């Protein structure tokens, strides 16, 4: 833009370009007065590229030079493909206006959807007589419920008015007093039905204010714009984004629990540029300026855009496969030495959710090495524009903990034969020192199974004969998670059954143990490694027959035919001993 526009910001691509990666959108970066678009592809059927951004106009009246646009084959230093430097429609006519000594717009609250009064504050550069006009152009996203009122009671510096009317989105006020030069003055706008509602979407909104000394509305004394930033609605105390166990550097499960404050659109993974879609963003720090925290890949060994195994525990349902608890989650890797480059988990493929809906999901990771704060955001995208719907930041203190030994009285298999789909049976009792472990979102049983077992996608878990609905299988990470919906005390033996577990494909000796963990208030309080009581048995070879082409002594070139049926699968690189 040369010097046409100053301090461009908030750049985003609204149409015409799609992303080249799964978890990120096309990027628009700003350096001085240049906007650079990268990480995009140009899909068939898209005709126009649109970019929205905020910028400050020049400080004096002029018709600006044309905006220069270049496209490159690869990088900015590469060959130019197209360019335009003379398009008249890219010129901007800047008017000559007079600003007040100071001017601003305020509201009782800057939170999305909040209802209250608008405050137009200014200091005129010239005395305003009785009958002066003030015109306030209000963004269309603000909600005037009822008739507009210009409140003139109980506010220091507030202007007395004789007329206050609204036409479309412009409020016109006629003053009933003299306003002296430089006098700090406030005009309060509200309605007869409780107030003015902020936009429902967080973001930046621009008000226009014009001040006239008479009712001719020809030559403004002052004319200025003021930008107001609306912030997302914050999650409340029911929200937590915390590892199930807060032991430093331990592999565990991140539990995300929240009650939505606003509706969230469906998180579709296949969409067009103009369609609205939802996402959940979970941001975890990798560096706090002094100490390392989470690993850039969260200890999962993933590259950029790597798929993360995340599982719905309750309240959130897959869009593409409602019968499966699996959601579509991707990793944006962080940088170990930069505070501004945290790791981010992006959750998609969920059905739309309503305000006041509770949901819980589980994500495996290796815990932070130090205390940290995690952020959760619900997000919607429309025309490539990101709007944060709800957000919250949650601190966790990590440390070193020495869990007591859990009394596991039984750990066995219903059918201890290889390649059999069976049940895992676990009985355990906590010690008296742990105290009662209550049913809540911070208390759980986490079973880490051996690498040789295969876990199903859909969890079927029982406590005795009672189905557990807050159970999840993280098969890639060999974990079974049960968020407690009942109390556990030391006087009661807990009997858990996990169905549809595939036994190992071969007779493993010795078997890897099952680590049974109990957490209380996000601390690992008791743990025990146990091996199934029943040894794992090999499958049978059935209908074994040996046929030979001749049974004569010393007969040459005799054919031996071994005929048998295997019960279990034998891999292509396996071995058969006869």
C-alpha cells in the first residue's frame, strides 16, 4: 500500500482461496504496509479472492494512489505471475474532517451479547449551543430492543437533550444545553426495554460520530470513527482443561470438560469457503519464557497436522459417524523456545451443540514438565473469518507424586486364548488412606493395557452389571478411561468389566501387565501393575492329517502331505513348524 494505509491489522481471507493443509487455513501476514497471502490453493469454481482487514487512513485529504497487487510463482522473490498497479477502483478518497479534542465510544460491558448503555464521550473543539445535533452511526450488529432513549440522569458530564430519535442504525440527538469548548461530555444511549445489546460475535466494530452546531447537518464541527472491541463470552466454573494426573512429564489423558455458554455450529470437515463451521481449540504452552512445558508434539511423536486420537466421553457426538466416540482432531505443533508458539489441538467432526450443553472429551498426551495454563476456545468460521464464541484460561499445578499401591484382587480374561474377542475383568479396592473418591470429572480409573492387546473403538464398560456411560477407549495409546459417575470408598470392592477386547495375536510370554490407576482431584493416588491370572493359551490346530504317497521301506521320492486347519490367523511373515 506504500503509505496509503497505516498499521493494517486483523487480516483474513474471506473468499476465493482454500488451504493446502488439514488443520490450518490460508495465512495472511502483515509487514509494514504489505499484506502477504500464503499456504493456499485456488479451487475450481472460485472466481474472486476477497481479503478483509482494518487500517488507518492518511491524516490528510487526498485521492490515494492505486493499491499494487502481485502474484508470484513461489515466494515473493520468485517470478511474478500477474500484477496490477493502475486499477482506478483500488483508489480511496479520503475526506477532510475535524476531530474533537478527544472522543471515544464505551459500553457497560465489552462481552458479546451483553446488554447495557452506550457512552459517546468527547470534548468539543468549539462551543456547542443549545440545538446542536449529534449523530451516532451504530454498527448493525448492535441490538436496540425497544425505543432508543438518551438518558440524562446521574452521570457526571452527561449532556441534557431535548430530542433523541433513531432512523435505521443512526441515532440523532438534539442538545438542550450549551457545551463549552474542551468540556468533557458524555451522551448516554439506552432503550426503554433494558438497554442496547452488544453484537453476538466477538470482534471489532466501528462507530461513526458526527457533531453539528445546528440542524442543517451540512458542515460538521467534528466527524470521527471509533473502534470498539467485543470480547468472547467466558466459560464458567464448570470448565476445566487439565491432565487426569498432574504428575510432571507423565503420559496421561487431557480431560476437557465444559458447559457451553453459546451455541456452536457443527464441526464439519468438508466445507465450502462461505459455509459456517465450528471448531474447538485447545492451546497448551510449550515455553513460558523461562521453563519448558509441554513438548512441541505433546509427547505424541506427531508432525504438523498429525491426527490425534481424541474420544468423546459425554455430551459431544461425531458428525460423520454418530455411533463412534471418535472425533477428528489435529495438532498444530508448538516451538520449544517461543512463548508465542504454543501447541494447539483442533477438534472437528462434531454435531452442532447448544448453549448450556455440557460435554467432555479425552485426549492422550505427555504432561507438562512445569506448571501451566491451558486455553479452550469454541470457534466458528464463516467466509474464512474466525470468530471466538466462548473462551477460558485454566491453570494447573504439576509436581511429583508417589501413589499408594492399589489392591487389585482380580485381573483376568474371560477367554484366555489368543485372537479371541473377550472381556477383561478387574476387581480392586482402594486403601483407607485415600478416602472416598467422589463421582466427578476430576476423578477416574485409567487402565493402561499392554501393547499386544487391541482395544475397540466403541467402549462397552460395566461396573458390576451397570453400564458405565462415561467410559472411553483410546486404542492407539492403549488406554481405557473411566470417568467416575459413582463414589469409591475403601469398604467396597469395585468390579469392572471391559468388553470386546482382542487378545494378542500370539502366545506372549511373559504378558505385559495392566497398569490400573485411580486418580482423585487430578492426582494419581493409587496404582498397581497386574498380569492376567490365567495364562494366555495358544489356539488349536484341528483336523491334522499326514498323508504319504508310499509306505514302502526305503521308497524313493515319497510325498508327505500335512493337512490341518488353524483356528487363529497366521501372518504372511510367520513360521510353521512341522
